[in-house]
C-alpha cells in the first residue's frame, strides 16, 4: 500500500486528505494501513476541533466576543437557550443527553428546533467528541 497526499484547491485547505493503494508487498501494505488509520483519526480530530468549533462560533455569533477564552462557553450557552426556547422553556422535552461519561453531552437533531439550532448542536457534538475522545483515537 502506498500513500499520496495533496492540498485540494477547491476544498478545505486544512483537511487531511490522502489516498492509499496496495503495492502487493505485505510489509509495506500493513505499514501503510496503520498510517491510513492514524490519518483518518487525525482528520476526525482536526474537523471537530477546528471546523465544528468554527461553525459553532459562527452560528452562535460568539466569534464576535473580544475575549477568545469565553467564545465556546458562550456558544454552548446559546445552544442551551435555543434548545430550551424551541421547546417552550421545558428543558425536559429537549433532546439533550447529559451523561457522566465522555463526551458528557450529546445533542440529537430535533424537528421542533430551527435548522441553525440543530446545526449548532451537531457542531457542538463534533467539538466535544474531538476534545474528549480524539486523543484516545490516536
């Protein structure tokens, strides 16, 4: 298996892209299979920590805050407020699962909510997954 990588001019320039092909030599193919798995894990972490975070900040407008350390905290606050408001203030009706294990919080798409709120929840899921489970994947 051989590996080739390049930057996509039309896509996300930060995305980790690669193409694996077998070469017929077992030792090389096995080695590059492990490399491919590591690159796949690294891209999942990069997407969650970078792309999903950026989308959450954009959707919540938290990117406007001067204090960069408060931006994700504010994005989560906006998510909680929007979910609550979309369910008439009844937090028990929300599809937000808070658990005592990683990643601690899981949002499920909800037909009662605006599409942007659903997207914010999904972006938050990706960010939390990258931060909590990502390092173990590498």
